[in-house]
C-alpha cells in the first residue's frame, strides 16, 4: 500500500519539490494551504488533478498554523504516515518587522502541530524544517553539535521549534526529526529572497526591462545548495531507522557578491554597472557566515549534494531569462 503524507507549506519552493518527489514515489500527498483571495498555488499547479479523478493523489486543504483545532481535525481525517512541516514566516529580514507574527507562526505553530499529533495518538513520522539561521553568530563550520546563537526573530522562532521537536521526541517517543538545512535555492525561490532577486534582475536587465537592482550586504557568506536535492534529504531523514537531527549543506562558502558575479557574468553583464546599495536591506543584527558540515547526513543517510553555487546561479538565471522571453514569444506568435 502507498504511504500518505501531509505537507505544510506545500505551495512554497520546498513544498512543491517535495510533493513532486513523493508523488513520484507513489505517495498520496495532502497539502495545507492558507485561504487567500488570489490563487497562490502556481508552484504546484502542474501536479494538481481534479479530486474527482480516481487517479488523483494530490489533495489540498485549507488551514492555518494559528488554528490548532483545524490541525487536529485535519490530521485525524487524513491519518498520514509522514508529516513534513515546512510552513513558516520564513523571510529573515521581514521577521524583524513582524517579530510577534513570526514567533506565533514559525515557533508556536510547530507546537500546535506536534500537540495535535499527540492528542489524537497519530503514529507518524514528523519532519521539522529547521534552519542554519539558528546558528547565527556562531563561527563556521556549523554541524549538529555546534552551539546555537540566532540573530533574528526568525532564527529564534526556529530554535524554539527545534527544541520542541526534541522534547516531543524524548518525552513522548515520537519519531520527530529536525532537518537543519542551510540555504537552498532554485528557480522557484520566492522573489524577495536575495538569490532570486538577483537572478530576476539579471533577466530583466538583459532584456532591457530594467537597468539596476538594489541590494544590501554583499559580504555575507552563505552555503547555497539546490532545493530539489535538499527535499530528497528530508525524505531520507524520515526513512531512517531512528529519529535524529541532520545538517544538510554543501560545505562550500560564497559571498553574496560571488553569487552576483556568477549570475551577471552568466548573462554577459558587468554587475558593477547595475548593482546599487540600499541600507534598508541590512538586518539590525547581521549573520556573517553560515557554512555547513553535512558529514553526518552523508554517513547515515547517504545524502550528497551535487549542485554548487556557480551552477545554481546559472540554473536560476537561465530560468528567469526564459520567464522573461516566454510572454514576449507568446505576444509575437
């Protein structure tokens, strides 16, 4: 019999790639989405089939992490064997503007989900999307036993979730795992995140639609990987014999400036002619360097990243250039 999985945050970058992966493995996939007056399912539209279709294996449900009662009834109805908790207010800079909302959704929301599982006695495996932002100011390289030092409301909220997962694992015997993922990107990355902001700007500048882009700290060092590879790591964590916590990272360090150079260079552009500085994009407390050590995931899960930052930048630039060209081609057809 095929497994059933629930994905919170299914309409996001990771949720859409994870849904693809699970469907390819024969899972029935349920996704939690927030009600909105406009459609926000574009990342998974290619996966969706009419639920009346007997072959449909993807089902979407309205719900919110602020509504614990809804989580209880939904889990009792779906009865998933695997729960992937990806939903959050996940923009670090925005978390400084909305610290209370970030704490409620990104932090307490995880507790609501864990408690819903416990209350109904659901026997499932639980994945928590933890983040390298929990390490914050701690010098790299960072691994599973590195001390945490979050430098944003987002990082602090995620750290609360991390410890709640460990408490439910140790206190109630739940198969609950933290995936401590370092930055992972793709053409489906949200348009306000710095990598996608850069590659969209490259495409717009190359097409003559724009002339420059405003960015903040170009010296921040990050460990960028490719999102489809990282969701495969999530799945591997829930197939392990025992629940544990794992870092996923490439182990390679690049600055934002390096990403800018790779992206603009791939399109034959001189980035220094088009990039402008705006201090509004600086954080009140900066995180200087996040570089992960994924040795444990490599040894225990057999997980290995293949796409590094230079290739990632090329993949994203090519996709955004195609995005710009497609409407123009349709207009001229």
